[in-house]
C-alpha cells in the first residue's frame, strides 16, 4: 500500500580508543609493592557483535601480572553471592575467562583484548590480575537494553531520504522492536547502519485515514551517520517537531503512525531531513511486516 501522496572478530584497538573506568575495587596503578594490577578500558563493538549488549574490553596489566581473568555477571547474581572482594576474585579465576596477554608497545605492561557478550540488564564486569602469588581485581558496571522483536519486514525509504542519505529505495530484513523497560519506545534496528537505529515514541493518540485505524508515533530529532555535501551531519525528525506544531504530528496526512486494523503492523513515517544550516526536505517512509 503506497502512500497516496508525497509532499514537495576483534579488531586491534589502540589504547586511546577505549574509555577508562574508574570504579575499581583496588588500586590499579602499578606501585612499588610488587603486586599485580589490572585496569579495565571499554569501547563499542563492531559487526558482527551486538552494539546494544556486547562490549569491547581492554584489560591492561602491569609487569607483575602473569595472568588475567574476567567475568561478566548479572549484578543481582553477584550481589547474591555475598562474597568478599578476595573471595569473588577467586571465583572469577575459577569460573571466568582468561584473557590472552600481549606486550604493550607503548607502555611497560601487557594487555588482553576481549569481548563480553549477551549482557541484557545490569551487569558487573570484574577483571582479576594474578601474579607473585597474589590477586587484585577491578570492576565496571554495564547496563544493556532488552529490545524485543515486534516484526521483521521491508522498510521503504522515501525519495527525499534516498537523495539526502544516499540509501537504497528498500531495505529488507529490518527488525522493528520495542524496549522491554519502556513499552512506548520503539525502533527500527540498524536502519541507517550498524548501531544507528531510528527511534520512535508511541503515543496514546489514535486516528483513522481512508485505509485503516491507526495509532500515532512521535519521532524526536536524532542524528544519522550520514552527511550531506559540506553541511555536516544529517538529522531526522517528524513534521510536528519541525514545525513546532503538534497538529501536524497527529494528522494522518502528516504524522507518523502504525495501522492497528486490517493493515495492522504497517508503519508510515512522515519525516523531515535537516542539517544545522536548514531543511533538506521531507517525505514518507513505509514499513511492511512480513
């Protein structure tokens, strides 16, 4: 059903690519006590990993460290163990994963690059350095969203999107999802590329057009990974936010919505594309579930 109108594996990381985490159980800076130390640095993952629930980690250790282990565990499960720091360090060594240490060419220590995967919800990631008959640990916290699949289908980009973003007319196998912790928040996963999803907020506003009954979404301004000419990053939003007028957002001729009757699951999005210098035009995208 076409809209009847349209208005005018781990890569090698440099240490600088990682973000240091300061929430350490014990000091990680190598001292003069001959003890092993570990610091945890984090970075986003690349395909084929999951940008939502996987995390790239660098476990940087000092010269006194002979081995390093890590364990990503649900925070609630870790707390339920009621272990001391020393007891939990032993647990990580016995039940966690050992990282493969390589020499750090920029510093005097060593490091291991690892990927922690499948973390939906609140997790504690603990690393333990082992050496000289001693163990020291560090930890970071991570919270991964749980997006639930609503449908898989074909997303049709409007002509303006094709012109301004350089995308193809259609993208198949697109996942339409909603967030478990906030059932009003939806997204088209990786619509604009890996880790670049289009977010939508379901409202309680309903309506009807010549095709079917419907329920409206709002699409707040959000950036895309695309640039246009020399004007910089292209952003997208619904026409109501563009015009600062909600009457556009809740009008079937201009808004963003999902059909709820005979065409249930079909999504129509009236979107404007813009850069800081001004508007790049607008059009209607459509999603058809399988």
